[in-house]
C-alpha cells in the first residue's frame, strides 16, 4: 500500500483516487495524522508538495522509523528542494502516472524492498501488473470492487482486517457502502473460490476481522461441516 502525505487533505485524497483508478491501494493523510497511521504495511510513502510543509529534518526520519524503513519519496513543484537528501527519491514536476510508478518500483528494486502494486498471498495473485486475479494461475473472474477488497486482505495477511478498514482502503473516498455490503462482497468472492478450489478462501471471526484461510482454518472448517452432517 501507499501512504500519501500532504498539507491539504483534499489534494492528497485526489491523488489517492487517481491511484485507486490505477488499481493501487493508498491512504491520504495530513502530516498531523500520518504518525498515527504509518506502519510497515505501507510499502511506500509519498510526500506531495513537501516544500509547503515547513521543516522536515525531524519529521521525515520519524516517518521512516515508524514505517520500519519503507522507501520515502517526494513530488515537488519547485525546481530545487533543499531537503532532498531526506528522501530516497525526489521527483520534480511529476504527475501520477505509470511512468512515475515504474520509477518508484525501480528504486524499491534497487533497495531490495517489496514493490507497490504487488498483492500476492497463499496462491493468490491480485497484483496490478497481472491481467486478472488468479489462484494458482486459475482466473477467478472478480469484479473491480472484489479485486480491491481481496488486495487489501492479501497485503495485510496474516493480520486480520476489520470491515471498517476495508471500507477505508478498498473503496473511493465518499463512496463507501454500508458495512453489511462488505459481507456480501466477501461472500461473492468465496463463491468464486469454491468454483476453482472447492472451498472458501476468506475466513472471518466476529469482532476480529477477515483474513485468508490457512491450513488450520481449512481443517477447522471441514471439521465443523462434518459435525453438522453427523448430527
């Protein structure tokens, strides 16, 4: 995932929506909110117009520490940025595009860090760079909304994610459905998994959240089903 930091929440949200349309999970925050949101689940941090934020000498290292070393980038509107050395790469007058994403990935590859847009776990490949979501190379036929939900669950695996967090990351800002709709979407995803894998693949636990099924989950589910049959 990508953390976007901008003095303007509105501007950051606009960039987040552009990335969403490109298939990337991101979160837009102001500098004040970033410390409470940052973690190693973000594979890149992008400062938007950092020249508008004032002194960053202490702030950027703090974000780097809290992210456990995720690459930090900056998009600047001025030709020279005196605090450039604080970042892994500064892009001048760059627009959000696949070329920019490619340049960020190039830096991540050099640093031997995980790439943004790569959403793989437990045989699932929901990466942005793939033509469609697959399970061990078998296409699942997911919708755009189902794909974004699965990407969020996969990128956080094995941590369980709550429905509220799925709403924050897997839907555009201001277009979030009711929480009950999350269960509906996940039920649809599981039905498509059943067709190719003969089992559901997303499991949930009340008040804890959703995650991908591991062998113990599968074993427990089979036992529960067998108990229903024998009763």
